[in-house]
C-alpha cells in the first residue's frame, strides 16, 4: 500500500482541510516489477535460511543419536541402535497408540504391519540424517539463470 501524496506534511495539511485521503493499492503481478522481485528474493532467502537451519539442527541431533548408539554398542559388544518407535513411545505413547489405531481402522492393518512398522524400526539417527538431507535440499540456493533466455 503506497500513499499518494503531494510532498512532506501533506497528511497534516489533509487533516486540517476537507480533502479526502487517497491510497493506491499496488498488488504485485506475475509479470513483476521491483516490488515482486524484492518480495520473492526476501521470502526465498528467509525460507532457505530456515530450511538450512533446521537441516543443521537435525544433523546435530543425528550426530548425538549416533554417539549414543555407538556408546551403547561398545558397552554391549554388539550393534545396538535406537529405533524411531522407541523414541516415539518415549515422547508420547498415547499418540503412538492413536496413530496405530487410526491407520489400522482407516487404512489397513496390512499397511501398518508391512509399511509403517518397518519404517518405525529404522535407526533414529538414520532418519534424522535423511530428514536433514531433505531440508538441506530444500534450502539449496537457486540455480544460476546465466545462459537462459529470461523473456520469450
């Protein structure tokens, strides 16, 4: 929203006079202009920053989970890992049971037993690494447009 005025102090003079207060609404269009380019650049930068930050946080959490799994494996003299199911049950057992009941009732018991349950048996550190890779991919910088025709 941009104020269409007539110089400095116009709003004060307007309040003292009987003129009407006018606004001009500028909505960015697909064809662009500086407003749309600036808005897209800022939103894109912020979203990429948030995605990369979340990816970095997930990598750090995966490293901690891997260290915990490694420590348990060394102590037990065999490979031990923390599955996603155990983390979910530790955080919220009620939501795990609700999700299981919902999937079995709405979708299929076969789906829970053959798809969801094996996925919940994956190592927690591995799942965190996969999620962090997804967020790093989402936060990658845009491809260079050099060499491409910008307007057809």
